C-alpha cells in the first residue's frame, strides 16, 4: 500500500482540486483562470500560496507551533507581519527558558 507524501497530506481538498485542474490543463494558468472564472493574477497568487504550503511541509519545522503559525499565514488566516512577530517572540522567549 502506497503512502501519501507528507506535503500532500497537509493540503486541503480545495488545494488538491486546484492541482488536478492545473495538471489537466497542462500547467496553463490562463486555462485554470478560465475554469475558475477568475483573473490570471488571482490564479498566480493561488499557485504561489500553494507552493508556499508545500515548501513549509517539505521543510517542516521541528517545532509544531512555528509550523502552525506559518500555515496560518499562508492560508491568509494571519498576516505575514504578525506571523513574523509571533515566531520571533516565541523563539526569543523559548531561548530564555
């Protein structure tokens, strides 16, 4: 039985559907934009965020808190500046313990 790669296991169903449409359209962002009824820059942004999610999973932090904050930022549930502050402060206080 094959196992799902860890980077893939952390993706949401919407992300998997996007990847499928992207592959079936031979990587044409214009075609994907047409399928979703959105602009090319919107699809490009979605692809960039998906790439970030995969990179985070591939270089998973040993610390689950840092990974969580990064995922929240990529998912637009937390802005990047706040994420940086949280991670920096967390690492600073963790180093003092």
